[in-house]
């Protein structure tokens, strides 16, 4: 991967992927609806892979997916290790640390599974639609592939991360959480369409090669 622009996107992708898992546990309110703060990051992951696939193809996107999965798995291992590592007597916030990062463990596991399935589907459907449209209508394959993949991602993640977490998290309650959260993702998918075109133009224009 000698293209510097591609390396920049790869670094941003990995950073955002790790960030959404470590920071996404906080719940905020948008227009009266409770959503994870991860809503501001998750759509960008699909935006990046769509830009990369449009310019460099599915094989390069698969590289992003594999790299992201490895990064998440390493974060999971380190989180398990650090949460259970005995604290120094001078460290006074071990219980708070365990509450914050201990709750991330199940979310990271859920994220790894949902990430692999949804991103693989996104890459496949984007490639399929590109062939069917003869490389035209970028807006169509970007939105269709992302909207379906986001539903897969949201549903799988919510079920694994929260089902039966407490008696409150029944199947019907999780579905109530999925619907508004997913609709926000759909809205973000439509809003990021111009950025897909800008990203593709930027990535295609004057590729920067790194010296060996």
C-alpha cells in the first residue's frame, strides 16, 4: 500500500473503529431519542470503505476489514488484561476503571462480530451494484449498500451487546432501541453522499507514492 492517501484513510479508519468501541458506551439524546455517541463515528467507517472500494476495489477494502478486526481483537485482549490486573495502592480509581472498561468487553466482542459481517456485506453489495450499474450511479450503490449493512451492523451489535444484560433488555426492548438508532444511521448515510464523491475525487487525484 504505497499510496500515502490510502494509508491516511487506513489510519483514520482504524482509529475511528477503536474509538467507537471505547467511547460508544455513553448515551446521549438527539431530538428526544436516546442514542449512543457512537452514532457520530459509525457512519464514517462505511463512508471510508465505500470511498476506498470505488477507487481501489474490493481487495483493498478486505485489507481494511482484516486490519480493523485484528485491531479490535488486540484491544479486546488488552482490555481483559488491564481490567483484571491488580492496581497499585496509589491508584484510587480502579473500580471506576473496571466499570468503564469492563463494560466495553462485551461491546467489543459484539463489535468484532457485527463489524466483520456488516462490512463484508457492504463490500460485496457495493461491488455487486457497481457491476450492475456499469460503474455509474455512485450515490445509489453507496446508499443502498450502506443502508442495508448498517441495519445488519446495528441489529447484530445490539443483540450481542445488550440482550439480557439486565431484565430490562428483552428482545422487544432491544428492537425499540434498534429502530431509532438505525434511522439516525440512515439519515447520516444520505447526508454523507456528497462526501463520498469528494472523497473519491480526492483519492483519485494525484496519488502520492511513498518511496521505498
